[in-house]
C-alpha cells in the first residue's frame, strides 16, 4: 500500500498568478471609483470656486473711490456651466454602451478642458468690473482702476482638470465599466415561463394554479377535465 499524504501539493506559479482578465477586472473597478471621485470632486470645486471673488478694483466717483469686486460667474459663467455638463456626462457614461459611451466620455473630457481654459484665459475680470463701474457711477465711459486678481480662478481651473482626468479615464477604461440597468435588458429572444406542477389530488395546488391565472382542470395531452376539490 502506497503512502498517502494529507498535505495538498504546492500550487505552481502559473496557477498562483492572476490572469490578464482578472487584472483587467481589477483595473476597471479601480478606474470606475477614480473617475467618479475625480469627476464629482472637480465639479464641486469648480461650482464653489466660481462663486468666489475673482477680481477687485476701484472706480472713481468725483473725488472719492468706490471698491468693486466681481465673482467668477460675473467674470465668465462658462466654467460653472461646463461643470454641470460634466456632471451630467459623468452619470450618462454608465447609462450608455458602445459608441455612445465613447462619445459621452469625450464630452466629459472636453467639458473639463473647456472649463479649465475659460477659467485661465477669462480670469482678468476687467470687463466685468468696467461694466459694474459704469452701472455704479452712471457713466458709460467709467473704467476700473487698481485691478487685482485672486487665486480663485486658478482653483477653478484645478477643479476643471479633475473633470478632464475623469473623462480621460472614461475614454481609456470605460469600455469595461458596468452599465446601469444592464441586468434588466432583454436580448429579444422569447422566454418560456416555468409552469408549476399541479397535483390533481391536492386541492390547494388547484386553487394556487387558479390564482396564477392557469387552468388546472385540463390535463395536458388529454381531454379529461378535473374540478378543484372543496
């Protein structure tokens, strides 16, 4: 009689190492979480920073000077609008598949890029302060003096870069991401309904079949008709 060991044989390196499919699955799950975090955080930063003061200046009223300030939405409303578009695209990425997902991912990336560029190149604030000075002094030729900028335009641009990163992740890994409602989609093939077996000798089975809308009184393949018991 040979010797039998209870110790399992050691696994080979090939079986111990995960395959490429498992690595892709883990990478896909990580990219989903990263894209959601970056997109939501970036949009929040853009929306909050757009409401802060971007530029300050003074307007002359006679011999006095009036302090003026303009927030990001007065300077340029484009970053906040594109942040909302990015949020909608971030949700829509999980509602579509195939080419539609690719297009929505591109929209997500472009909204982040556009918000960043508009925050950087539209951060001067002079036009908004000049318009405010004209309204305040009732002089259409009034101009603002002593223009200064805050750091909030650059904070807005940083948040927009996070939205751009979420879009790039969606473009790179979005093909393997799950889709909302995918488990409820039908492939169009007819589905057979399982019919519960009915025991003619059990009245409760006959009544249950009647509750399901079935006709338990007819035996399939036979002309005999049964009546449910009391």
